[in-house]
């Protein structure tokens, strides 16, 4: 699987996860800035990712799941997405990173078990995802 972390995520954290994933040789992890210009909108990048298939979006931008145009782009793309719930925004870098690394195996496992195109909210605590209603 290929995981795409957007601008709500740290490029440094994306590189760290990518480096850790090199041991498994199964998953690619890319930050938005490695593939697109930093100011590329979700309405532009989501269809581009959808055309390539097999991307899993990870974002702290809940507008993708709620804003009409962004949601439509996501739905049309049929990409799986994980959205970090708002409590993630208040975390300092190291605490955010620690929590995200803790969640990473659960995100990867969930992405591998579900039908492509589904979406989930990732809480800051716990081990259960909340499904995004379609």
C-alpha cells in the first residue's frame, strides 16, 4: 500500500515513518510536498492520487470529509482515508509523533482489511476507529 500524508502532517514525521517502513518493504509513505507543490488544494491532489490508485490518505483536515467539493473529490477518487480528530491539533510535535507512531500499525492493519474508498476518524486516545459516514 501507498500512504499519502498531507500538509497537516509533518514532513519530518512522514520521512521517519517512511524510513521505518523500509524494513517491511511493503508500504510506501509519501508527504504531500514530495509529490505536489505545497499549496496544491485537496480538490486538485485527490483526483490525481485517485488516478494512480492504491493511495491511502492520512490527514488532519476534516474538511475533506465534510466540505462539499472536497468530499466529492474524495468520494469520486475511491481512496481510503484516515482523518485525525481535532484533539491531534493541540499536540506538540514530539507527543504528536509518539502517538502517531503508536497508531501507525493499527492504521496499516485497518487499511489492509477494508474495502478501498472507506474513511475513518482516528482518535488521539484508544484503539478504535470511527467510520466516516458516506
